[in-house]
């Protein structure tokens, strides 16, 4: 059965919307997510600190009992923070200040050398690294050449597709990408835009090790509570 890592960024987004309050605390949310049975906690420390703050990351490192996954850009600042905090996994993601959320995977055709340098620095310090990439065979082969042992497949194009044809094609691309990565003996995670409806499409795809899901779970938690929101997603994943 695939695991579930829950991204708590949007708990911090809600906190920061008021600017002058300390609630809701993403650290407290992470504890509740773990108690509900999730397999890991994900946070994205962005360069502009728009949701998760340095304080959040450092406290999470102390309290998370499952595994702490840090999403980050491949910059000197973020590498330095990762080397100090030592998360259980780093997922390298692209980042643009004007985007609302991560809009696509890293382009290894353009940035292969820079990403390889970051991967090497982190792995030499004992931090496993995953690369967030689009479901494209060329990108997967380049990730394999960099010697990272894990990738996260960007599922956003599939989740955001407006027609059946576009959704089916996007999903076919994901399936092919997952199978290729598995053939290359890479760990495979999947995430971005997944919700309680789209997760059902992944039934029977055994090669995915873990799903990374945030916004839909946090959104549902507003209505039904964190425990129920997490357990409902876990039940759907168990049925895949």
C-alpha cells in the first residue's frame, strides 16, 4: 500500500492571512496529522516565506515522529538550511515568486548540472533527495543520470484537466512515467493537485510509493476536522 505524506503549508497560509496571529499553528496540525495515521509531513519553505516560516521548520524537525519532507528550491540558502535542519527527505522543486503554487516540475534538460550539484551536496550529508518532475521520459532518465534514488511525479496537469480526453492523456503519461522510473529502480512518489476524487484514478498502480497531498486535505479539515480528513484519504489510498 502506498503511503500518505500530508503537506501542511496551507495551515500556515491561513495563519499568515491575518499577519498578526500565531494560529492555526502548522506544527500543531502536523502532530494531529500524524496521530490520524499519516506516514509523513511535508512543508515547502519558499524563498519569500509566504506560508511556512523558518520557525515552523525547526520546530517540526523536533516534533515530527514519522518523517519530515522538505520541499525547497535548489538555492544556496535552502541547501544551507537543509544541511542544518536535516529533514528525512528533501524534494527539489521549481519556484517562481509570482506563482500561487508550484506550477510544474523541474526542467532537468535546462538545469541538470545545477540540480546535480545540489543533489550531491545533500546526499553526501546523508539527506535523501527526490526531484519533482513532470511525467516525461526524458526528465526521468535525466533524474536517473543525476543518481537521485527517488522522484516525485507532478500530477497537476492530470488533476487540472478540463476534458476527458486531456485527463486521460495526462493520466496515461503519469502511468508510463511511473513504470519507467520503477524499471530504473527509482523510488516514485506522486503529488500536486490530488484530491478525494482524483486519487481514485490510481487504483491498481502499485509502483507508487507515496502520495503527497495537502490543499484538499486541509480544505476538508476546515469542515470535518483534521483527523477525519486524513483518515478519509488514507481509506481511499488503502483501496487503490
